[in-house]
């Protein structure tokens, strides 16, 4: 018994060090050497500062931006320091009230849009940090965003389709659109349009003729 | 359901079975000490550890000594994890300066990880330091898994050895499980996951500048950390605006790899594998899902090889796969059919190439309905317990499937090692029942199954339901138990039943609305996890010891063959009948009545 206790102590020490220190250290070393961007959170840099992670959603309410999945994190939505789902059961009256309120808000944002709302736009994600919405969810918002930005609907729709990720390897998961990346792309288009001389033709940065 | 959905399901099951075969063969060689050449370079490490701990390969233990070694080792594991949590404030690798969890939570978590349950009453990113996660929880992920695998190997030896007193050396079995099986697989999976976007860093949380500032409301807290209340007793709400997002990171990939492979399931983050940093892409999701069932499935093959009859392993694997596929179909169907509420409100829930449709509450867009339902079924078939969607928000029948899979005793694949030894216990009962029907002494794999084995099997089969039903009953009749319930009505009962089904079968998943971080639940669920783990391991080792001491009986005309489709059905029948009879009344009060309410109200 005492012998086994001694063995247990030694083996627990050695194996804990191996699996609890050496193993994560090794994985960290290799990860930082070969996949530094992914290992540090897939952060997006714009003009020298980090504006988000391509894997972590943000909360958008501005009509000129696409909005993402509803988020149940507290105290603010998309709190990436405290992930959480709503955990509302299917028959919970609170779920019904919340979904009705979301439908109302989305309908209010675009009275002309009569298509039914895709389910992912009115249901909260599991992590509260879902970076993506369904393609249907993005297309539903196209007319509103186009109107708010004074852009042709076609331009915005093309932007959405260009940003649509298909199933991975054509099999896995679901087609989806990353909301943050889409909105950043929209903001860039808007910035280009704003910097264009009025009435002038399209100029690229390297175009001096 | 779309054609792609069916393709994803088929691909999952086929990949699982295709990988289980070679891995199972490899593990059989490892446990027989015939380490293949490509892993032989680890031999010196194994020998060095053995020498350091004065363990000898040929020092075979009787079952009692084997059990004592395992219990002592696991007890030390509990104490270590408890101490690490309570001292994390003064220990290194705590960049966020997280305080020590309360002692009831620390007890619950320590037990949870040492018993391979990984029930989490805490939110990882805001509770546990990196050191606690890695050195405490991460290490136990390996060691609890290896303990389960060791018990299975000991049981296999019980069938193989004749008139022997010993069933192998626990330390050697443990060490080999970690060194040759769990570690190499984890390293490979962890790196694959980092490539997909899982974070792996020792840095503290990242802070980014939001594209849109976010306004929010929260209760103003007093100096004691409690909300300040106004004259009417309502909490004082203050409005604030934030321009930044704090993003929790950490050494995640290394932890996720072993939590999937070792049927542990304890997430680095609160949202577990629904969190984009734990499970960033559909491909990562597929790999993580495969990892849940990979070792439990492969161990069936290993067992067949160890007992010298591959058909026996294939039979057990077939029985598991059949039950799994049937329940998987129910879960996918229920979630894709969705919640009639959404249809009543005019929301579009049809699955198409543009959206997953169905019940998307508590699910991630990248996984949709099909992959989320596969995960829920796999994680509860195995005693993994990680989640990629919130089970609490599943439809009643979609939630019934994971709950019932746990209640079946975690034998449909089950935990690494523990699932298969649980299934073998059911096989003993099945041959016993068949023996009664045909009037012969029951035999299994050449050993007579007599009163002692059947008694031990009965203990192993009856302990978990006792824990689940008594625990649930206590919780729903006490204020302390009821106060944790989040959802009203039948669903609230389901939350409690699910919690005890999870702890009482060492699964670890939850209907997470339940506020389980209270002294009441921490203590009661902690005890349930302890009993569920060790009141199975000890009887199983006793069976191993008893079988090893017996002679082998030659197959005769009266022997019931245990490698036939008939036996597959008999085994499934035994598991289902025990599970259904025991839990049908409780399920009727929870998910079944909830389902009737759901379809009746529309």
C-alpha cells in the first residue's frame, strides 16, 4: 500500500509534468512558429490597430452594417471574455417574447422587405460569439444596407456573394457569411466612394494618368 | 433533410469505423508490449519512468492491488487539482489574475476531472488560470482517460488468463496508454486544430477596437460586489458604452485535443466547443467529432484482438454502432423539424443551400443543425460531454436523445475504456439471461459466468440509475435544488434530470441553464460522479480477477455463440430494456410531456 502510494506520487508527478507542461509547451512552440496568426486569435489589423478577430463576432446596430446572430452574453452582446448561449428551452415564454421582439426590430429596420426572416437572424447562437450568419440571413438584409449606404442593391448583393464561404471541402458544415469581414469590406467600398472626386472617373491609388 | 446532410452523416460513421480498425490493432500491440517500430523510440522514456517509480513490467497485480493502485492514483489526482485551484492566485501562469474558486466548486471540479466526467460548474475563461487548466485539468484529462483504458485492458486479461491470480500492472498499463496512444494522437490533433484557427498562446486576453461602439446596461455593483438596490428593491441599472472587445485566449488547442480524444469534454471556454476559438471551422468540427468516438470505437477492436477473437470485438462495435445510428437519426430529425413556435411566427425554417433552417436557437451558423445534432449524439453516446450547441435549447425529443444515451449507462461507445467495460458487463448479463432461457451455464469468451460475476455486474449496472434517480428526486423536492432551475415547466425538471444523468454516468454535458455552481449541486453532483466512477471500476476489476482465476471451458454444443447477429440483438435488447424500464417514468415527466405540450399547443 505504502509502496503503491510512493509509485502513485512519482507517476502522477512525471505524467502531470509531461502532459500538463511539456505537451502544451510543445504545441504552443510549434503553433507559434508555424501558425502564428491562428494561434493568437486570427486578429484583423487595419491601419496599425486591431479591429477584431475573424473568428469572433461583433455587435452591429448601424443600419449601414449587416447585423449578426443575436448574442446572449452578458453584460453586453458578443462579450468575448464570457461566452454563453441563452439556454432558453423550446417552450419557455421568454424565448417566444425574445424572438417576437427580434422579428419586430428586423421588420422595423426594413418595412419594404416582405420575405420571411431566416431563422438564424432571430435565434441566439450557442457561444454568443458566432461570427457568421447564413447566406439567407445576409441576403435578407441587402436592400436595407444598400438603401442606408446609397449603393445599388446589386453592388451589395455581389459583395455578399463574394464573401460567402461555401461548405468546407464542399461537404462539411453550412454555407455562411462572416459579418465582420463583410462589414469591413462595405466600409472600404464606402471610403473609396467618398474619396472619389465628384463626377470624376474611378481612380486607383497607383493611377496617376 | 438535404442530401448534403445525409452525406455528412454517412461520412462520419464510415470514417469512424475505417479509422477504428487500424488504431484498434495498434493499441492491442501497445498493451501486449509489442510496441511497433515507429513508436519504439519512446521505449527509453517508458523505461526511465518505470525505473524512477520502481515499477516492474513483470510485477503483475492481483485485482485488489490493481484497484488500490488506481484508487490511490486517482485520489492524488483529485487532491492535486483541488490544491491547484485553491492556490491559483499565488501560482504562475495567471495573466488575468483570476481568484481561487470557492472550495465547493474546487471539490466539484477536481472530482469531475479525475473521474473523466468534466462536468463544469464554472466558466473556464473567467475562472481558471492557465496553470490550473493545463497542469490540473489538462493533465487529468490524460490520466483519467488512461485509468479507464487500464481497467479495460485488465478486464481483457481476465478473459485471457487461466487459473491466474494477477491481471497485469496498473502503472504499466497507465503509462503506455498515455505515452503511446493519448499523447501522440493529441499532438497531431492539436496542431491540426491550430491550423484551423484554434488559439494556442500563453499571452493574456487580447483587446481590440470595435467597429461599432456597443451600448449596454448592467446593474451597478456596491463595494461588496452585490447589486445596489433602489427604494423599490430593484437593482440600480447603469448605462455604459464600450469601444473595445476583450477577447479571451489561452493554451486552448492542446487542451481541446485531449478533451475530445480522452472522452473528457471539459472546455477551455464556457461555451465549450461552440466557442469559435475551440471549434473554428466545419472541418475542425468534423475532426473533433471523430475524436470523440475514435478511441472508444477502436478499443472494441483492441479487445477482440486481446482476447484472441476479433469477431467478439466486431460484435460489440456493431451493437454500439446500431444504437448510435438509430438515435442519431431521431436527434437530427427532431432538430431539423424545429420548434413550431418559429413557424407560427412566420420565420423561415426550411433547410436549403442558403440556410440550415430548423431549430437554430443555441446553435452556431457554421455547424447548422445536422453537425450540431451529430455532435450532441456522439458526445453523449461516448461519455465525452463537450458540446457544440446548447442542449438546453434543443427541441424536447432532440434533448431526449442525449439524455437517454447517458442513462443507458454510457455503454454506446462510452468513455475511453469505461464504455467498453460497461458494455462487457451488459454482455455478461445478456449471456446470463440467455443461459436462463436455454437452461445452460452461461459462458462468455470461454469463461463460465457464475454467481459472483453476475452479482458484480448487477452492482455495476444498478449504481448509476440509483444515483441519477435518487439525486434528481432529492433536487426537485428541496428548495436548494429547485432554485437552480432556469426554464419553467417540464423543461425545468429535464434540466435537473439531465444534470444527474450526466454526473451519475460520468458524461459531463449539461442543460446549461441550470445554475449548478451552488454548494448544493457542487456537493451532490460531485458525490454522484465519484460513486459512478469507482463503484463501477471496483466491481469490474473484481470480475476481471475472478475470471482470471477460472479455467477456460471449451466451446460445446450448449455454448451460446457471442459473435453472431443474434447476440448483437440480444445485447442491444439488454441495454435498451434496462435503460427504458429504469428511466421511462422520469423521461415521461420531462422531455416526453414537453414534446406533447409542444405539438399540442399548435
